[in-house]
């Protein structure tokens, strides 16, 4: 009975793989659509003021953030599939070998690292959008605390 439960749990992981893969594809498509809109807006009205340039920079940073989240979903999908559905040697998977993902713990470390980059981009968006305000300082302190905790956690996971 327990063996059947473990065998069926692979199906649950397959559902997670499919959900993350579909999420990644939807985010990639959204990013392409957003980039096309930004390109069209740029061609039809090149930013002539610093405020318009800042708006363009914020939009591009948000699109970069969206792409990083899509890449995270993609990485998660491939990694879960390779680690739990069809366990293969890391060398036979291009993505896993490049990112040095050999186990679930390695996957967690990779996700923490991507999350740190996403948080830094969120801070850049805030800094460009709002400017040098007290709110930005508090946001930067909060992001720094989370980044330090993530670095500490990833070091502990590696050990």
C-alpha cells in the first residue's frame, strides 16, 4: 500500500512539472508581447524627456523581472522532471549540468540565487520609479535583510 502511494506520488510531481512548464511558457509569451508593445511605443514616440526615459527604464526592468521569473519556472520544471520523473545523470541534462544541479538541495540553492537577483531588480525598479526617498531606503534595507538571509540559507544548504 505504501509502495503504491510512493509510485503515485510521481504523478503528483508530473502535475507540478506540467504546471510550472505552462507557467513558464505563458510568462515567455507575455514578455514577448510586452517587448513588442515597448518597441512599438518607442518607435512611435521616442522618449524626449528624462521622465519618459525613466518610464522606459522601469518598464524594461519590469519585463526583465518577468523574464527571470519565467526562467525560474522553466528551471524548476526541467529540474523536477529530471530529478524525480526520469532520474538521469546530470551530465546528460544541459540545464542541470550548467547550473550544477545534482540534487534537490542544489535546486533549492539555484532558486535562492535567482530569487536574490529578482529582489535586486525589484529594488532597482523602486529606485528608478520613486527615486531617493525614505521609502526607497526602507525598501533597500528590507531587501538587504532578505538577501543576507538567503545567502546564509544557501550556504547552510550547501554544507
